C-alpha cells in the first residue's frame, strides 16, 4: 500500500487531540475555535454509528455520512484519503485509509459482531469481555476474547498486535503455526506469513502504527476505558513495557 507520511502524521495528531478532548465530534462543519471547545469523547447515541469520517468512506457500497448506520454485517471501505471511526453495539473501530472490512454476525438484525474479515488495510478495534470474536485475513485466523487489537492485512502477511486481552493466532496455510498471546500492554506483536517452513509462519513483530491514545478514544465511544492508566492527560505516545 502507498501511504502519505505527512497526511498520516496529521491524522494521527488529530486522533490524539480527539482523545484528549480538544475537538468536538462534528468535524468538518465547524471552525478550529469551535472544535477546541469540545469535550471528551462520550459513548455514541444508540441511533449513531459513526463518530468521525474523513475522505472517501463507503458503507455497503454507498457513500457514508455521520448519519449512516453500520450494521453488524456491513462492509466498510475507505479510499486513499479515507478514514472512519465507528461503533457497532459494544465494539468500536478506527479504520484507516485503503481498507476493506466486513463485519459478521450470527443472528439477523443483531448488533453483536461475532467476526471481522479484513480483506485489506489497517484497523484498530476494541471488543467487550465474554463475547468471542474471530478476525480473519487472507493468511490468518485469530480468535479474540475481550481485547483491544490492531491489525494490518496485505496479501503477503498479516500484522497483529494484541494490545490487551487474549488472542489465539493461527496461520491459515500452516496448521502447525499457531500461538496464544495473553497481553497486558502490547506484549507480543506478531506477523503471520505465508510460504515459510511448517511451524515458522508466525514471527515476532515490532510495535507499529497505533497508539494508546487511539485505544482510549474508541473505548470511550462504547463507555469503557483501556486497562492501563496514564499518569497525566497529556500523554501522546504509545507506551510499551520492556520485556
């Protein structure tokens, strides 16, 4: 994928400002002064799905607005300049540009997301405890329980960070490559590969492309907080223990 580092940096700063309560939710329709008077993010009303969007965003093939509803079986696509933050039931997501994600549910008309198929792109997601969810890509199948996670999917590999919680990670092409991660704070990011020797299609990865501020933001949209605490409200960088 092609990423404009300058645009990505600007978007990241905006997300951090949102999480810090510096901007209102009505982006794009107010001036900067008005945005600066906004409060901290709060849970979305039940009739709302989208907290913020930018650029090209499609929901089930149709251009999205702040009033578009996203169902537990919807497909969300973002263009080259697109990004969207949304919530469905007790799950919340920050989907970056050039990404295609299909939600899955076990029951018609349900708001309970039971799975995500990330065909391509990047997504940060948070899920409630006690409700298993399966995330799949072209080369990975991941069962998660009560977690915050970040995933990047492309044809050659999947990057997956269990930000907190438990994840059962497996290569779809190699049943012998599997690992269970129990994470408190980004403990063990992994790459799931295709075409390596049996048992070697999962390897350790770095901490990349997502922050604790972003996790704070999307957890707030569903009335929760991450299981870590910042000493001050002005935190702007991802924190990670040394293991």
